[in-house]
């Protein structure tokens, strides 16, 4: 799962956090998934910060795994368990 916001005017305004909250809630309510996760790179605060705010936990890291914009970054995976999500959001 993940989000994409190409328009920089919407970055940093909380839209990503709200969208991730809504998407996660929707997926847990409409599926029998036990967990949800997303993968990104360590240089992407636009995805990492909303995930952390909502209680997603870093579950994996592959060091120096991605080249992006002239740099080398770790690949990271964040996850949320259904029971954790339900407890935090009810």
C-alpha cells in the first residue's frame, strides 16, 4: 500500500497522513488482512513521517539498497497489525 502526491503544494499539510489513515482504515474494514505494510526509501520523509505518526512500525531495512536523486538510501518497510490499528483508532 502507499500514497502518491505529485503536487508539491500539498506536501507538509497533513494530507498524506489523513489519506494514509483513511486508506488503512478502509483496507482493514473491507478485507481480512492481518497486516498492512508499505516500502519506501530512507530519504522519503513524505511517506515515513505519516506512517510513523499513525503507528506504523519499521519492520525491515536494507542498507544502501536504493539510488535516488544522486544519493544512496536504505530501503525500509513499515507495517501495522490489524489489532494495533483497531486499538489505536477506536
